[in-house]
């Protein structure tokens, strides 16, 4: 009787355990995450792709590479599908804002990474409001809202951290956050 080798099973179990500790396995509940101590997590829902993500992206002072990869893919240019590399400090900023506001809601993502070609196209077709050297093209900016939190409160929380740029777009219903120099508009 031939039995399949156990190596693939061991490989699966080892990687599943890694993802479970990282909080990437969808079934890892919030109480299990809390037991990790020193973990930083994010929950997001993308308004364009309809995808959702809820994971631990850092443990103590270390980022979880698998989680960063998932976040990069999740925050890809939703026009072209191009995946960029997001600045992990942006995730820390989002985490801190959510903590400051006492929210456990998932951030609604309007825009994350933006490919340079997409950025140029939007500049030419949107009639303004898209910077020529947008930090979105460097993976250092994100446009968000947070359900259950007034947009002005989200803006004010981000401003209080003095951790980068904060743009308030009340008419478009989002706040822009970035890891550039401290400024606001």
C-alpha cells in the first residue's frame, strides 16, 4: 500500500501555524490576537474591489512579512491591478488613529497604491485634485474613512499625531493620510 509522503502535510501545518500567529488566518479571532501581546492589527474593506482584510501586521517591533505582502496586494492600484510596496509606517499610522478613536471598525479604503501611469491619467481626467508627485505612487499615502467615526474626528485624530500629511475631503467623504512631511489641507 503506497502512502503519499508526509512532507506536504508538514509544510502546510508549519505555514498554517505561522499564518495563525501572524493573524493572517481568517479564523483567528480577536481574543486570540489579544493573547499575542504587543501585536498591531488592521481591518480594512476596499470600496472598489469589495475585498476585506483583517490581520496582525506586526508583533512587537517586527513587521510580519507575510502580512505586509497581503497588505501590498490588498492596497494595489485598483485601476491597473499593479501591486506596489506600501510604507509599513502608514500601517502604524492607521493603527494609531484607530486606537486614538477607540474604534474596532474596518477602515474603508478608497485608494492605496497608485501606479504612476494611473496617477498621470487621473491628473488629466479629473480636473485637479491629483498631485503630480503623489505619495500614493510611492506607497506612502492612503485615502480612508472609518465607519461610526465622523470624518472631521478622523481628520482631527490624524492631525493630533503629527505623523505626516492629512487631507480633508468632506465633499468626497474621505481623509487622506500619508507618511510625508507634516502638513494639512
